[in-house]
């Protein structure tokens, strides 16, 4: 697939810009006041997710013109290509088949001629077997004690997905298995986790597509040293206490890992889309393989919805179009993600990676400078906490910041009275952000509170809230594996639609290569400076100078 | 203090804008190439923190003009006011005396006429006594078992500071005390913490200035119910298993908390500036009162630096001016905070609150519309993780995003080889973000790798990196209480300087009031809709519609 260049200004962009110029002053409170059916009309349900998108600066015509842009950008054709194995990852000349990883039908995928399902199904069977052996105490370490604690060593796409899902599915844990995640190079990350582990019972899961990721391999080596120090220099340590998830099995074997403990990854799945593969092994081990397959089923359901539903009712397309609307027409530079669900505490981090690494590009698929802005900064925090942290800026700051409130009707762990308060807070914030409060309303409320006119003149301006901040409300019954799968797949497909409209490749990440290369190149100089400073007990300034001078910023 | 209106365009702003227009194309790699002394000249050390600010789009004149703006904005006078008890929180007519909380001298503070130190010192003594009794097992629950597990109930300013500091000072923990933090209304937050607690040994610390914060009091009530269910309906439960930190002691007493277990807060300290008060009790209990006082000492050292150092070498002023430079002259909408220190995982969240709640305002101190943009969105994640998550966008996205790398020379928990790799990564990223890679350099590197000219034509554009992203490198020896105190105080004062230049009050947060009020108002309707939907087993769409219709967005 070599897409036609979209770098030339397209008619749909022009029409959209004109509509925006006419509609830019759309004030939501006015739209609601003039249109009593609005609240009910801008709602959509799919795959266990309910979206209220009425609190946006849009009218029907905005959506029509956005859909025209999607159509002109070839979104339908691109979706077809995604699900049929076209090389949508064009700069690496590969398909992106994360949908195959959660395909639960019997047939081939993406096609009989190019069917990845036999290997996918074999990997799933191997995961199920592994989880069963773990759960029943048949996976044993070198001292024959059953393995009970997993330490996941991985970073980026090999970390955030499993960490998010384990935190989200904690109520499903039934096998008495503990999981720790170690991602950073900072020794404190591994060391703190190991403090909570019994070596005899600990299994390390090393996840790295290349089996050469610096962070992950450094941690794997230190983990091995920790085991050998405590259990003796037994060659069975690598065989019994390590599992690898990698596309480079030969490297894992060279590390000493048993072939039976190596789970596959494939070139056609990118790290940030890999939760659905054996990368999800910590999730399957922690929450059970059935829960993991329910996660896959939820994502597969979203795949079907995305593939088959007309744009008007297609949730990923709709969310993508709203993002394009604010990013490209209003120039919004960020989007906030606010889960009102304790279990989704890591969702903002996960989406930071998914969205910013996928679409944080400024060169189009065909090598030209992209003519429109691409991914915004995605940031956020859990709901009722965020109200007490940064909502002040959403209410009274300077920027247009669209946000998504992700709200369960029921908590995973209900306590009397809590959930109604949480829901009231989410809905109140969504309304206040949208409506704001005018100076006149503020004056009236201060007057009602007994303030004098002179005081009101002074204090009212500080309590005015401009409002008109857009919010998507995404509701669901209660977080379970299926809902989580649908939710993550929703965002994956949203990102894909945006990439088509922005004409960038969401599946590469060329921007991160040079930093890794340079880090390797300067490491000896850094290490020498670091050690010299430590030995000579220099002052902070001397040590810092020595270190900084060791890797001059002037040239590679 | 009624500051003169700064809403009129000031000469220093005009001069700065003119300099920016001339200097806007400053390319850092060129600045380094032409000026071999640059790297060494833009460095500064204070209070155990070493700042390299050479990787910024500045020349000496930029800093001179920024300092002129600070001067014209009255920064010196404002700093004087901050430390002498002037009502710098003008919209609430109060001083902001967080510096008093860490003042360790013998004299009065802020002045003999208005000396808050007697109460501050009394509170510190009470904290020390409490920690000693806890550590020695003399604090006992209703069954006479020593209390060993603390559950902190608080949100926003009553949560993020202690949570950050406990995570950061974990190596200092010596009393065998566990601490859990519960902030959210989501029942899962409290319930998950309680699963790890033994009721007989659990002490709840309820932190709320007003002792009426909905999240905190809801959690306190559920915690009490949990204790009573397990330990019987003994009135001593509130007396022995609860501590309060509040400015409204009478409300805590009405809850049943013993006066001896109530620690004071004062109107002159805002939530997000309160870590230094008894709000830090979980830190003192967990890491020891000596560590807590070292934290205070580090902050006090930064206070002295901030108060007495000329602008040229004043670190908070310098960081504030750099933020003003990018925010107001280049229009940067966000700033990234990247701690290369596992122990500072919560720092981005903490700074989100500190910076965005303080300066996320668009009305000036004197009630006019602010004429310049104020706080950007602050976001980020720990260093080596972030490289694998969102650095792609920093390297090849569309936006100017200044970032701060916060880098310890030594990890709190060193493992062989890890720290040199971590440092090499931080420095490599800082250099690549600054330098980028030109098309010509990219072509050369692909040629050296053996690619054909035709391939290079196709693939080189995807590997070009624009560079010129500004980075502050903040180095320190190793994270300890004193360094942490200095670091947090550095940001507090940076925020204060910005507020003076932007002419907003950093100590109020009027924007968050209406949401709370509305949440209370709609709660009965929300609860009714929530319960009705649950009882009748409606579909998701029916339940969501019922809930949304119960609180119409059209009007308060």
C-alpha cells in the first residue's frame, strides 16, 4: 500500500476550516439552551461503552464535515487494509496485525494466503498451559519450591500494557500469584521489587522483542546475579527462574532460558500494541487465562465494531474526529484523560505511550513534512484526585483542553455511599467545565451569600469561570476484562483513524533510535567520569562538571 | 499589599518581545558550535542542586531582558513580602507562610509582631513525640496491640506531598511502620488498602484543613465502619485509631478524635504548600522525625538562597524566567518533568498540582483579565521509562516542549552498572533533543550503514529530527531528605516568581469551588438514578441515560 500523497490541501480540509471559522464561537451552554434534544442526541453505545459527546463545541454540521474529511482521507480503505494484512506500517514495510492477536474465530486471519493464526493459537495454548502449571504449583524453582512471585522485566510497550491490565484486573486474581513490574534502569526499581521477593519462589519474565533492550537486559542480568548469590551458581537458575517473551528466541536461549519457557513475538506487532500477545503473560498469570481471553474478546468486539460500523455510529472514528477538530481547527495542544476509576490509574500513562509514540510525528507517510499538527500531549490522572490537583487550570486557565472522563457506574469494590458521590462529582465537573459561570451569575451568587456590592465588585472577577471546555463522558457498567479490552482497542483504533487523517505512520518510532545509539556511544565516557568523581569525593559542582564535560553537547 | 496594576503593557515586556523577535530563530546547536564556553557558563549550583541551563534557546541578552522583566514586575519586593508576612494571598487577604513551617532559627517568623513560630514549634514537638511513641510501640489500639500501619486519608494537598515524600524517602524508613495512602472517592482505593491492614494495628490519619473535604470524610467514615465491624462498637476506636490534621479541631473532636491526636493547620498555609506542617506526619512517622526535619532544613536552605541571592544566580528566579520565556514568548503550552530517579515517580503529579493549581488563573490579582498566558500544563514520567513511552513526540512531534531532567549522580539503591547506563541515557537524550539530526547527517549515517541512494531518498526523511527542544538538567548527589526539601522549595519559589510576573495570586483556587458545590447539589438525584438503574437491572444505555438525564447540563 503506497497511499497517495495527502500533502496537498484537500477540499474537505478547506470546507472544515470554513465551517470552523463560522462555528468557532460555538458556546455549548447556548447550544444546550436552544436545543432541548441535544443531550440525548449526542450519545452512542458500543461494546459495553457508552459515550456522551454532547459537551463538545460541535453541531451536526461539524460532524458531517469531519466525516467528509475522514472519507476523503481514505479512512474506510485504510481500515480495510488494517484488517486484511496490508503493510500499513509502510516505513517498515509490514502489516500491523494486533487484531489477529485477539481474533477468536476459527478461520484464518488476516487471510488464508497469509494466516498468522496457527502461531497465535499455539502461543495462546502455551500461555494457558503455563498459567495452569503456575496456578497448580507445578512450576518450580531450583529448590523445588513452587514459583509464586512474578517479576516482569520490560519497558515501554513491554511494561505499560501488562502493568495497566494487572492493576485493572486485580479483583480477578485467584491464583495467589504476586506480580511486580520493574522497568527503569534505576537500580532502585529492581531492588525495591526484590526486597519483596523470596528467591526460591521468584520467576522473572523478560519481555523484549529484540531481547537487547538495555533497560530490560540490565535488569535481567542483575536479577540473575541476585538469584545466583542466594541460590548458588546453578545453571538451572536460568532454565527454571526465567521466562522470555521475544522475537529473538536464540538470544534468550543464549542467556540460558529454556526453549520451553520462551514465548513468541512477531515483527508484525509493535510494542505498544502487544498487550494481546504473550506480552500479556503477567496478566494471564495474575488474573487467570480466562480473564485474559475475556480481555481479548472485548478487544475483538471493538475490532468488529470498528470494521463494520458506519462512521456516524463508529466510536473510534467519532473520538478521532473530535480530536482532529480540536487539534487541527482550534489548535489544542493537549488532551486530558481522567479515569474516575481507581483501577485505571495507569491509563493516562498507557495512552501517553499509545497516542504520542504512534502519532507524535511530523513527517508524512510519504516522506514530506506533515502539513497539519499531529498528536497532542496526552496527560491526566484519576478523577476525584485530579479535581483537587489540576482542575483549577481546566476551570480558570488559558487553554482549550478537551478531556475524557472515564466513569464506571459501579466501582470494582463498592463501599456504601462512595459511588454516588463519585458519580456526582464526575457529572458536576463535566457540567461546570462546559457551562462555566458568567460574571452576572457570579455576582448573583455572591449577593445571595450576603456580600455587599462593593465586595462583589472586588471578588466576583476571581470566581468567574469561562467554561466551554469540551468533555467526552465514557461510561461503563463496571471494569471487567471484557470492558478493559474494548476500551484499549477503542483507543488503538482512534489513534489509527487519526494517523490516516494526519497521513503519518502510527506503527514506527524512528525518533527514539538516535538517543539509544548515542547513549551506548557515550556510556564508557560517562562511566569513567562517574567513577572518577565518586572515587575522588569531589563536590557536586565538580562531579557534575566532570560528567557533563565528558559528553559534550557539541556533536555526536 | 495591593500591587499596582500590571495590566498595562510594561516596557520590559516590549523589550523582551523585541529581543524574542530578533532571537526567535536561535538554534542551540549553532550557539554551542560558535561559543566553546557556553556549556560551562550556563551552570549554577545551590542547596545541593546543580542546574545546567545551557540547552535553552537563550543568549546572555535573553536572560538580561528576562531579569529586567522580573525587576519591573516587582519580584524583589514580592519576595520580601512573602518572607515578612505580607498578605500575598490577596484574594483571601492572608499571608502565605509555608516558609515559617520550615524555619529552623530561634527567632520569630515572620516578625516579632506577628510570630507564628510558637505554634509551629509546638506542633513540631507534638509530631516528634507522636513519632517516638509510635516507633517504640507505645501508641496502641483498642486491643492494646501496638499500632504499626498508617493509612493516610487525604486528597490533593493533603495527599500528594506526603505520598511523594514517603516514596522518595523509603530508604530512611527505620521504624517498621507501613504507610498506605487513600485519596479517591472510589471505594476500591480504600478497600484495596484495608485488605493489607490488620484492624488492631491500624491508625488512620485524617488530613483535611476544613475537616469537611468530601473524599476524605467519606473515607474516614468507611474506615471507622471497617474498624467497628471488626473490633466492636467501642467509642475508644475513634480516640485510639484516628489522628486528625486540621484547622477545624472542633470538627475532628465531633468525629470522636481525641484532642491529643489532633494536629494543627492554619489559615496562612495552603494545601499544596502544607507538606512542611503536620500534614507531613505520615512522612515523619515513616521515615523518622529526623528525616522530616532534614527535609525542612533543605527547604529552609532554599528559602535563604531565594531570599538573598541576586537574580543572576537565583535558581528559582532563573527557572521561572525560562518558563516565562517559553510560555509567553514562544507560546509553549506544556512543560515536561522527567525524573531519572525511581524515588521521584510522583514528582510530575506533585508539580501538576503545585504549578497548575497555583498559576492556572486567567484573572489578575486586581481582578482584570490577565494579559499574558499563565501556567502551562505540567506533565511527565520517570526518565528511562519515558524514553520508551512518549519521547518519540518530543523528538519528532510538532510542539516546542521544554523539559526538565532531574538526575541523581547516585541511585538510592545502586546496582552494578545501572547508574552509568541511566546517566548515559539522560545525557544522550538531552543532547539529541537539543541537537536533533539534519537531513544531511541522516543521509550520511544511512549511507555509512550501507543503504543505497534510492533507499536513502525514501527513508531518510523519517529519521530526521528537528531538535532545538530546550532541556534543563538538574543534578544532585543522591536523593536524601535535605535534597528533596530543597527541590520542592525550588519549585514553590519558581511558581511564586512566575505568579508575580503574570500578576496572578498563586495561593487561591477559586476555580474548584463551584464543582464541589454542584456535586453536593446533584448528589441526591444522582444517587436516586444510580440506585434505580441498579435495582431494575437496566441495560447500560438505559442506566447511562437515566443517570445523565438526572443532572441536566442545562443550568445549575
